[in-house]
């Protein structure tokens, strides 16, 4: 959306220090590493770096204007420099303004896990009929969400992801985005160390209603024990499920190598859906996409074709064939109890001679750290895996619990570093083995997966 510098100053309650107030701004960037010519640079104070100090670099790289909340230098710039009280709040105010003039549906996806893959599926389904703007990657927070809305041009539908880890955060996001429809993937244990219980996690997620009009639609995973009990007056609830009778019900679910197929039942109609990824969780996520598509009047044939070609963002259950018939299942993007449970089931059902789980700590568990990791160690799907590789302090609880449950001590290994793990694993591997890599993002298992891919490449 095009805004003049004058309008930006007005919306952000800022001061124009220099430059042309009639200049038109279309794009925004907060990172000098990725900024492109014509972007408006937004300098923000971070925990490590003060982005305000890089505004000259941004201009050298083509920034046409800058929004800063700190500037102690004598300005000799030809581009507009806008001084605001807080750059993050200014970005949010701009997004609120843009949202106030958008009249198209805004679909918000939230939940403890599966937000990004569900968002991607919804956007793919809707693209068969509409021009769609969606959140890039996992830009789902108080900076990423505004940047998504500020990139709006003339799309027919906006699909955004909304994340939080504490009370009050969803409230901020929903007052910016003003969703017309909300999609709930699940309520699990992510951030339970901060919020204290799954019930509190649900309460924090439901802050999304503060920014929605009464009568709006909530699309929910009806197989989730907490979501299935939702009864909120004034909102239309549409349910999706596999194990629970729902408005959109998946029957005859079948998993094959790299695909999931099922029959969807809705309004006395049934048709087959195939998605190019294995796993019950992805079936549920695709059901949510089917429901949104149907509610927005996408033809079932278009829904079927769209779901066949979905591509998941990031390192979400990426299947990588390696040498000697070895397969890497890279699900290193992030982790929680529910995500690990799902990933282990996919590993168990996958082809391969031996199944090997490579797991790292689930972070942000606080007082629940031991309980959550012991639950993983007692999972039946884990105990039937052929070998378990662990790294991180908390995974010692997984090891202890698995051994107590009778798991073979010669097939479970714990390491202090991913380098040690990787060296041992490479020597342990045999032809046609399948490896699952899963951990919280800050455990840096993405790098572990990438290194394994290099080590075991066919080239």
C-alpha cells in the first residue's frame, strides 16, 4: 500500500527531521542485510544491536526513507528521516492504519503447533480462486505481522500467522490484524513453562477474539481436547477432525511414502484428498485448509488440486534422500511434546530398514521440563524406534525414562554436543536407514541436519 511520508508521520505521531514529505513509500524493511532499493528502513533497538545506528548503511543500500526512534547526529541526508517515540509501535500503528482501509477477508492462524504449515495450506487452497497475501515464513509476532500487512497491495484475501508466548501478546496482534476468521490448529504444551497450564495457553490464544467482530467464524481442530469444548456465544464454530465427529471429517486415512490420502466428509458429500506429506498432524492441518476454502466458496476440485501441490515452509518434515538409501527426515524447525509425538509416529510409519530418532531439548518448559521430557521417553512410538540419539541437558530425562521402560541401553546414546552426536551417528548408519531430526530451534539442530545432508550426500 502506498503511503506518503506526510501520512506516515501523521499515523506514527512522528517528526520529519529532513526530506520530502510528499515521497511515496511502498515497502518496509528492518534489516540492512536484506534491504532492497526503494524500501523504507525501520531502525529498531534489539537486545544486541541498535538498528538506529545502521540507517546510513540502509541509505547506501538504497533505502528511500528511514523511521528511527533514536537519532543524535546532525543530519545531512537527502532522504526523509522520520523520528518516532518507538519504532516497533510506529510499525504497528502503520499496520493498523493499513488494516483499517483493507476490506478483504483476513484469516488468522494460531495454535501451539502447526501454524505455518496450516497457513501455507490455506493460502495454497485460496490461491486457486483469489489473489492471496500470506505471512512469509513464520513472521507471526509483533514485528513480523505488521510487516506482512504493510506489504498489502490489492490482494483479495490475507492469510496471517499469529504467535504468542505470554498473556497480552495475542491481544496486541489481534487489535492490529482485526481478523475476520480465526483458525486454531491445537492447544498443546508450547510455552507452558511461561503460562503454567494448557488451560492458560488456551486463554491466551482466545485473546484473538478481542479484535474480531461478533458473528465471526472460528475454525478449530475438534480432536484437540480443549478446543473441542469451546462454546463461545456470538461466534460461529466450524469443527474439523479425524477421531471426533466434525463438520469436516477425515475418514479412511492412509499413509504411504511421502503422502497422506483420506476421504473428507462434509454436508453429506464425500471426496478424496491427497497431500504430499505424511502424518496425522498434516491431515488435520489440511482439513482446516479445506474448511477455510469451502467457507470462502472454493470449488472442491480446486481444493483437491491445490493440496496435491503444497510446499511447507522452513524445515518442516523435509524428506531428503541420501546415499546408500538413507533418508533424512528434517523436522528441525522447532519442537514441543505434541510435535515430537507426531514426528515419531511419522518415523515409525515410514519405510526404511532401521528408524533412528535424533532428538534435542524442548525449551521454555521451565518447571515442566522433566515432566515433558519423561513423557517423550515413555512414548510407545519412541520405544519401538531402532535407535535413539539425544543431545541436550533435558534429553537425559528421555534417556532415563526410556531405559526404565525397558529400552535397550545399547541402542540409546546421549551426547553433549551435536558434533559428537553427528560423528557417532555417521559411523552407526547402515544402508536404507531413516533418520528423524527434531529439537527446539535454539538447539541448532537445523545446522545438524544440514551437516548430515552434506556428509551423506550422493555427490
